[in-house]
């Protein structure tokens, strides 16, 4: 059983379908990479009652549930596996191997890593050090210490963000002094939710993104520290090949 959207992806990709007793209610959301595979499987809330009813032997979580729930699972002898945030692809490999081992699917986990590494090799250095700024509809970018930064670097891009982690980008700076290239993230999901009012929809910024965007990475690829972040690297490399 998985407790949140990121955990859903790992469970759907690694666990035999007949062993899955529950997914989160976001398993079929637009930003769920494995949403098609989730069809027909039960959705459950991250509560003690729901877990007792489902009777899982292994629970996978990224951020879902809380400390009380984890303790309740421990008391019942249920193994809990945590997906950690990742700032690079080595940390993704650790996540995949951890979940694959817990689900007794080591071979499937290694095959997943091999596919990811193949994409990374194929996309390595494609942009030859050109500079790009990552931007979300809410006006945030990603600097060092993030998987987004690792994706940019893996494709040969130099990150225009000088700060660490995630930080807001002043609208004025992007409009008045536009970066040479933009990589958009989550813009495919921006029509719904709070981001529809974000700076990414400002008319002046739309003109900049229209002229300088080299790739728009879907939310399903950039929203979870998982193997499919390499899909984003492949997309970036392909964008370079088409220029």
C-alpha cells in the first residue's frame, strides 16, 4: 500500500499488481506518472482505520501519513519504507533499491535503474554548457541541492539560478533581463489550482516564455524524486537535437 502520490509511482512500477491493496487518492491525478496503471486499483486514505482494513504487509510513503500512523504500523508489524528526497540521481538509485528490496523485486528495481542510466548516458552533455533558468507557474526556480538542478546538469545545461534549493524569481528580473533559455516545469498543470493566478500567467512573462522556452517538463516527470526524472533529461536532450 502507498500513502501519497510519489509512493504510488514506486508501488505501481515495482509491486505485482495482484499484491497492491491500496493507493492514495491521487494515484490517477494528471501529475501521476503511473496513472494509467492505477486504473481499477483501490484508493485508500492514510489513516489507521484504512490501513487496518487493507491489511498491507508493506507500506510505502514519501510524505504521506504522520509519526503516529507510522508508530501504529510498527505496533502491528507492518514494514514502512520511506522514499527520501533526492538532490541527484544516485539518491534516486538508493530510493529505487530500497523500495524494490522491501517488495522483493530487486531484479525489477535494477532493470528500472538500468533504463534510467541509459537515458542519462544518451542525454549527457547535449547542451554543452549553455545556460537556462528553470521556472514554475508560481514563479519559483530550482538551484543547487535539487533534482531539477541535477536534471539540467545531466543534459549539459548550466543552471542560471545561483541560489540553493527552491526560491522565488522576481517577475521584473525575468521580463527586463530575460535569460537566454527557459526550462518550464508544471506548466501543463497550471490551468487548475492556485497556480492559475501565479506569475507564470502574467502577459509580459508569457511573451518571454514563448520566445525563450527550450523545453516544458510535465508535472508527472518533475514532481517526485524517482527514476522518471531521467525522462526529463531525455526531453531536454531531444530539444537540443531539434534546435
